[in-house]
C-alpha cells in the first residue's frame, strides 16, 4: 500500500513514489516474483492504450513496464493499467541504471498486493 519503488545499485538505495495498476482488473501482476527486464525504449508508445506515451520504459513480465507519466498527482496510489508509473526524473534514473548495469544484471521484484479502492 506504500506505492513505492526501491532501486538498489552498488550498495545504495533510492526510493521513488509510484502508481501501480488499478485493482482488481488492472492490478500489477507478479507479486512475490522477480523478473529480468525484457526490453527497454527511451520513448515507447502503447500499442494497447491509444498510443499513450511511455517515456523511459523498462519492460518486464511481458507487456508490463516501469515508465514516466504526466499524471504525477496520482502517484502514491494505484492508477495505471498494470504498469508502474513514476515522475520523469525518477523513471530516467531507473532507465539509466538498468542501461548502465545491463538487463542481464537487473532484477525487477514486485512485492505486495495492489490495494482495491
């Protein structure tokens, strides 16, 4: 219920406010599981949701991504169709960390359960 992403790199941590998927229909899947990123795009446009812009996308677990959003006022509560939304600067920090360390050296672990409003 904290709606946070913790990034650990080289012994240090950063915590970012996020929005996860809106339950029950769009809850972010995979609680308790870890994934390697499938692919990354600095600017992706959703093929599922009206070509919505998804800057700094790091995809995992199929078509789920961590990416920037313009809906920053919704951060801290579930609001997406399953993706993990962040501010542009926060998503850029995550994107650059994955790029620097490589997808093969990155784990995305989903913890907790998306609360139902």
